[in-house]
């Protein structure tokens, strides 16, 4: 289902279908641990966004490691505040609204296919530029508003507005709003590894071109960042570092750059899925780490993943948490790992059975409660035919009330249409008009005939009094006098 329509949204509905199918067709395997020993690979831009809201406990493998909600991408400061304390960090991750849950999910690099030039750059080569960024700045098809926005967490726009084009040229900073050949990136000290509306390929591209990635993705885990020592071959920056960016880049000597390039070249295979790539092996290692966290030993009897890790560069037998994780975030992650381990052993325990979103009802102030009470009282007053006590929830009552009001509006519209036609035809045609409308629902046809008689007294000499009207099964019939009046009026109009 990979495509633009399904790729840019959360995969919640599809995962609900998959969960329902597995729990129904293979209940023995799904229910034994509540799905915690299952793995799903999702390639969409938003990763595992909102999946935990569906009580989705399997391990999710994605390319997007945002520790927060998608709507928070426009304000990284507020995003960081969600993890200010251990309690806040725990609540944020436990709510299931984040795209990535570090206690169970895995971030892997996306597939990047290098161009014609596939030779490996020499880590000892000189560099011409301090920083290079090539590509869009303003969002989808580069047609978004020319301001800091949610796209790319606002980092592309912030860096471009401060150091883009001629503003950064004197400092050897090349940040442009168009494409550049790969040679320009290879000739740079750092390459901007920014996000898009979700994950991007620039981290994998930087590794392929041996250009040190400047990771400008606040609160976003990169591929295998809980395995590889990113601090040895990359630099992280946030919105607060944009103003001092030239100084940060200038702190790295030629010797340090050479060392970091060597480290990046050493782990280059972790970011490649094709021939000679090791991304698949690192994914298996990450799954091994999750398995060890759920149970004391593997089927082989090993208590860690040392045998597999020994075959991969910089691979630890047990996973490491990123160095930029705050103490509060580390505490919350470790707490959730232990909680998940208990639920794996006993999925029917009280702390494991409710879905992650089953939390306390939000606390509201007395004034807000009064406003809500008044709001629902006004709704009830507008729906006299619908009683709140007949419905279990406010939403069900509101739906029924809305439907009843729609029906009342339709009835009023039909009655008004009848009266307008009566006024244009006269008393004798009132019953016929009412009969015409009766065919489409028979709404208030008798009343329309009576009103016409009262309005048209003394203005007509034919047909006598208004006819009697019958409304059976939604059909109304007018008397002979009324039909004759309508026929005469039509013939006069044709003359």
C-alpha cells in the first residue's frame, strides 16, 4: 500500500484491520503475549503515529523516530517540554500519541540508491565548504509558505532564512533552495540531515557520500541510533543553535573531521540495504535486543545478543540509549521496558489489559464545567423530541438531536414552499399545490389548504370554497375547483 495517498497519513486504520485479523485467525499466537512478540514494518512518513491508541502492542519498525505528536513538529520547544520530568515523559510515551515509542519500537534507515558515482570518497580528502544543504525548503513540492512551519520541524526554514544563499556564502555555508550534484556534498565538512514532513533520506545519503551529518531533527531518533555511537560521526543541532551555527562548525579541526569521517565510513554498511549493506543484519540485532528485554534468554540459551553483535561494526550485545536522551526520558524509557516485560509474562494483568489511552478523565475547572453544562442544556432545549436520558453518551445524543433538527428544517422548508406557491396561484389552486407537495412527503398539506382559503376569500369567483384535502400515505388530492383554478392560471400564462 505504499503510495502518496496512504504514505503521508497515520496507518491506524490498517493496523486495526491487521490486529483484528490476527487475533481472530491466529488467537493462540496473538493472545499468548498480547501481540508483544509480533513485528510490523511500516514505511509511511509518519511511522507508528497513533498506533498505540489502538492498543497496538507489537514491535513497530519504521523510518521515523519522532518522540511526540506530529502536530508538535512546528514547535520543538513545546515538544521538549513534554519530557521535562520523568512523569511527563512517561505520560507522553504511555499515551501512544508519539510516532515512535523507544521502549519497544525500532528506527531503521530508509532505502537510498546512490547515483552513477558509487566510488567511496577518501576520508582524508580536503573540504571546500563548512555546510551544504540542497533541496526543498518550504514543504511539499517546495510550495509551502515562506516562513518557519511544521515541515522539517522548522529547521530547514530557520537555517535557510539565517544562512541561506548569499547570507552564508562568505562563511562557506551553502544552503540553497534547489538541487546540487553529489560532488558538492562530498566536498563539504558537514551535510544537513533534515527531516521532511516525516522521515527523510539525508542521513543515509550523508553516510553514502562520507559527509558528516548535521542532524537537525530535535527529539527524533535516527536509524539504529540505539545501537551505533552517533556522537562519533555526527553533530546534533536544534532551533536554538541556528544563530551560532558557524561557530559550532568551526570548532572541528581537520584532524577531528578525519577521525569522524573514518568512523562514518566504518559504519557505512548500517545505512545500506543493497549489495554489501548491513541494514538487515542490524535490524535483526535490534529485534534480538527487544527479545532479550522481554524474556531472560533466547531459545539458544544466550542471555544477550553478543554472538550476533560480534559480526557487526560498533554493535553492542545490549542496546544503548542515545546520548542526547535526558535523564527524565531515560527513566521513563526504562520504566516502560520493565512494564512491558511484566505484561509479556502476564498479558491479562490489570496494568496490561487497558489500552494505553485509558487514562484518567481530564480535570476541568468549575467554570468550564458550568459552560459545558449550559451548552448541553441549550442543545436539549433545541431538540424537544429527543431525550438525553435515552442515550448512553453525549455524542450519541448529539447525533440524534442533529438528525431531528435536520428533519424539522426539511419540514419547514416544504411548508414555506407550499405557501409561496399558494400566494402565486390563488385560493382555488391551493389544494392542488398542497397535493403536489404531498407527493414528496405529504407535509402539512391540509393546513396549507386552509391557509389558502383564508388568504384568498373574496378574490376568486370560481370553484367555491377551498376543497377538502386528504393525505394518505404521503399523497394529497385537491378538489375539482382547485385543479380548475390552476389549469386556468397556466393557460393565461401561456397566452
